[in-house]
């Protein structure tokens, strides 16, 4: 990869991260990158499905590319990721005030690192629903709220004993001075969305307004909010675009699925436990002239990569990793293995991804969680269980996972994209 191409792709990743402060914005950012892809509504009849198309369900999207040689039983090559990230979400009745401070009531979404949300300039983004049912995306990218930390003078032992935060009491942001009245936030966010009246309902995320940035004297690091897992969403989208432009003959359909709600268990209509992907795959097989039996044959011929970031070895906490399986920043995507099925990787799928990497000279490595450390999970086992499709878990190594601002190397997202392109083609 030449320097110009490297810089352009890195710049596009940064633009994607900054334009995607919520799952619904991530879906929009993805659609903007799907050149020549036609949208299909789930409640329409799917006749003459476009060779390149996509379907959106709230904060999730599925896109596909059907080659000329595709057959009903040729199967799918699927890359999955998720659009949601841990954050603070605005509650339905957020208006409150305490001793001269206007505050916003929030609910913690997912497993945030509590302290990383302190003393940051927070914007707000997501979707609102007006009283007539109209849905509008909104993104207020300026600092409108802040969770102030208690001064060290009032917590003299904080540095010795550690910071202890109660999520209900200590993570409530301030967003103004003076009394608050019911409906104030609804009126304010409605105005920012350009609506004629107050918002009625919403899904709104607070987020750090500091944009993604390349760091380091050697410009080798990338810092941003929501690297987990928008980095993988971007890589999947870019790989689908690249594979669609390939003239490599194939009988399988290339698919990406970007689910919502992974950070809270995937149990929703847009999560990996829901029927969204299964429904779309059934309809694609039917469009290729396949029968109900062909669907099962296609699934048996398919493979899926669940792309979700991995824990890079931390230079200050090397003991938290298994010494033989410590992902290194800059070492390429990590194949994630767990004997207890927290990851879906099998020897067969690991070998498949290894061959994809080596066909494009992409470095790769292996991650196994230390036995004395609980292992997280991904959409991989959920997708494999629901569909019976052989699945692999991989991810870019990163630090500060679930922080308001995370860190990875600049080379690894591009390595992942190249590997996923090879997998899809």
C-alpha cells in the first residue's frame, strides 16, 4: 500500500468515526459509502433484488453484493460488526436541577469505564420522534454537557484509595445554570433538529466532542471515541466496496451485517439475536431461484467473520494477558479463540481467515484471554448459534476499550480491511 492510499484510507476512517456519534448516524455513514447500492424496504416485495443493495432497520444495516456467478446454494461470505458503543443515554424525562445547576438525567448504556466520562465536553446525537411520528436524526456536536469530577480538596484520599463512582448519583451531567422546567430539553433538542415543535421520544447518546486524531511523534496511533466497534463497521463497509469492484469469479454472495445492541446482549429486533440477518439471507436465496432446502444448503456452504476489537497487551499491565497470546499493536488483526465458546472461532474458520490474510500479505496474530480473566463475547457466537453458519471472531488490537476515548495503531485498521476484502472475494 502506497503512502497516498494509506493516508486516504486513514482519513476516511477518521471521517467515518467523527460522522457516527450514534448507531443511527453510523448506518447513514455506511450508506453514504455504498456506491451503486440500492435500498430495499423490508415491508416491500423483494422482486428482482439488485445485485448491489442494502436494507436498514433502525440502527442496523445489511448490505450485499451478488456476483454474476452466484447460485442459490453457493452460500454467503458474511462480515459482521456492531454499530453501538457504551455511553450515557438521555432518559425520557431528563429535566432536573440541583442547587442552581441544570442537570440531565441519564442512563448508562453498556459497560462504560465510568471515570472516562468525567470532565469531557459532551455533545448529544441520535434520533428523535416528533408527535406526528416523524423520525429525525440530530447531532449537536458542540459541548452542551459535562460530568464534573469532585475536587481533590473534597476527596483527599482519591489518589490513594481510587475513584469510586455511583452511576446513579455521580454520572449526572450539568448542562446549564438556573432552574429547570419539565419539557425544557425536549424543546431544546427539537429546535436543534430543525423541528417545528418539541421532541416526543428519542434515542440520544452523549459523546465526547473531541474528534478522532492521529497521535504520537511517529504518527502511529489513532485515538477516538467508539473505536469499539465503528472501526470494524468501517472496515467491513470498505471491504465490501473493494470486493464488489473485484473481477475475481465467485459463486457466493458477499454480505455485511452491522447489528445494534451488541453492548447490551444483542437481544433485540436489530441485534444479532434478532431475525434481521436470517430474514435477508432467506430473501436473497429466494431471489436467486432457491427453495427452502436451498437455504439450508446455502447456510452450510457459508462462513462468517465477526469483527470486533481485541484487547491489545497493555504496557503497564502485561500480567493481565496470557503470555503466549498477547495481541500487539501493529501486528495485524487478532484471531480470537475461546474454548468456552465466548468466541465462535474453530480451527477450520481460523485456517480460512489465515489463508485470506496470507493471500494479501497481511500480518495476523492470535488472542486467547488469560484463564484468570473473564472473557467478553461478540456477535460471533450469537450469529453462529442462530444460523448454524461457521463463524470466526477477529479484531484489531486496542487499548482503553469501553473508554470514552480509545486507542489503537494506525496500521491495523487497514490490515483488517485488506484481510476482510480477501475473505469476501
